[in-house]
C-alpha cells in the first residue's frame, strides 16, 4: 500500500504535510481502512496514481480526466481558498517579469512561454484555453518540469511568461525571493482543483471522512502552512467537462 501527497510539497511544508498525513492515517485506521505509516513522496507520480494498493494521493485535473478517472476512486477535492474561485476550485496566474512593459496576454503572443508539463491543467491546459480565446497559442515554448522552475525561469530571463497553479504561486510568493521580480499579468477561468484519489476499490466514504476530519484537526499553524480550508465534493462530471488541448498543441 502507498500514500503520497507530493503535489504541493516543498521543504518548507514537508513537516506540516507529514503531520497532516498522520491525522489522515489515524482516521483511516479508526474506520477500518489499512493505511501506511508514512508517506512515500519520492515515487514517480503515475506509478503512485495507478497503484492498485493506493491508499491516498493527489493528482492533477488533466491526468485525472484523460487517463485516471475510470481507474481510481475520486475521494474529494481540498479547498485552498484560492482568491476569486469557488470552494475546491483554483485557477492559473500568468506571471511575467515585473519590469516587462507588456500589459495583456495578447502582447505576449510572440514571447517564450515556459510550462511544467504538457499534461498539467494549470501550467498548460488552462493557459492553452485562455490564449486560444485570444486567437493564438505560443509557438516558442520550453519545458521547466515544475511550477517553481517555471517561475524562476521567467524571473531569470530565460523565458518571458508562465502559467502557474494559484496555490503554487502563493507558496512561491511566500518562500522564494525571486518572486519579487515577477508580477501577475492575467488569471484564467477557475476549474476544479487537484483531487484526492485512491484505488478503485477503496471505501470512498470512510476515506472522505478521514481526510475531512484531518483537515479540521490541523493546528492553526499547519493549516496556514498548507493553506487548507476544507474538503469538498466536486462531481466527476465537472472534471471531465474541462477541455484539453488538442493533440500536438
């Protein structure tokens, strides 16, 4: 069995994440659900998400709708109280250098765009939908392999613009000095946030209750560090309704 909560993990949040898991673990066990003692946050993400003995993990909306929705149990969606978004939803922020004079997304149509992964909802799919509505998509693109990497790439002048998960951006602003050299250009339409998933045969109700109670049981300090406000039920259909970029885009 495996549990992993790697999506918003940083050195600064690792201790709070471990304590959060301990609350979830104990809540699962109290409800008769077998749970590993500790998180395994080092394993490759798809190896975690597709594990038949997955106790709990968090995935991105785009992999969920493309490849995972019929293979896993959708447990619930954590609410990070992202500004301008309904509970459990989030958006992407387009960040550019603070001293870049361009004012709208269309002004950046010839710019270099950097992204974490092509299967990222916040870093790629949301950006594609936003730019497509303006009649373009970035021809000059580079992959960074992480939201923090994308932000740093822009700050250092190796790219001009990036789309970042709103929760990741909040953490970058809190912990990374280079964030001071960036500004938000525009934000995307909110979409369902990163859901918690488990193996298909999981006791979904017991797992939801364990996670819900764990969030409620966090200390104020850990809740603030993680940014967690609650757990909400967003239907599978809401995730599947979000558009994906066409193949090759």
